[in-house]
C-alpha cells in the first residue's frame, strides 16, 4: 500500500467516524417505558420515561430500567462502531481496536 492509498483510507475512515458520531441510538427497557438516546460519541442526548408506567413505589424498578436502557443504547452505538471499523478494515483484526 503506497502513501496515497493510506491517506485515502485514512480520510475515508475519518469521514465514516464523523458520520457515526452524528448518528443517534435509542436504547429501551421495560417495553419502551424508558428510552435513552445516545450519540455515536456515547453521549446521552435524551431520556424519556413514561410517567404512567411508574408509581412512587416503583423507583427501584425505574432506576434499573434507566440503567438497562443506557446499556442498550451503548451496545447499539458500540455495535455500529464495530461494523463501521470492520467494513473499513475488510475484516482485518487489529490489536487494541475492539
């Protein structure tokens, strides 16, 4: 691979990373009672809780569902990042990259 090809691949990777960072991933729990939106940068951008799904006695359940929804969003963002890297690398495994 010559320097020009390496630079093109690097630019392509940077563009794909920017596109991924701009995407939003929604994680849910409790059948949609809790939804968390996370950016491709792994920043939580929105939290939605269905007020009819919980009462004051259900706070522990709500806390567990918020954590589950955050994990779901994180997993979706991580999966998208891995797929992007795999497509860019053509399936080549590199130590330290997922």
